[in-house]
C-alpha cells in the first residue's frame, strides 16, 4: 500500500492544519493521513464541512491524489 508522508506532501498537511478545527475536529491533534484512502477521507470531510475555498482546495488535492502516477512505469 502506498503511503502519504507529511514531509512529502506539504500541501495536504497545510490543508489539514488550516481546516482541522472547523472540518476535522473529530480527528486527534497532530493527525495526518498516512495512506491515499485516509487522505481521500480527510479531503472528503474538508469538502463536506468547509467553505467554498476549502471545497476547491480539497478537490484539487483529490485530483492530484487520484491521478495515475508515472512513477510505477519508471520502475518497469
């Protein structure tokens, strides 16, 4: 399973930090998604509970996350 490391994805971490109190209040302090599935759940929550800007930012990150990676083809 692919992991999403906070140090590798600063945009995701910044978005989580920005909307933690408003949209992600149910997550523990300091939580960051570690898998793509976790990231998608967090982004869905931000879109569901945030404002228009949150919806757009989370949507852009979801597109990035769901985009096919060329990294797998490099190793073949």
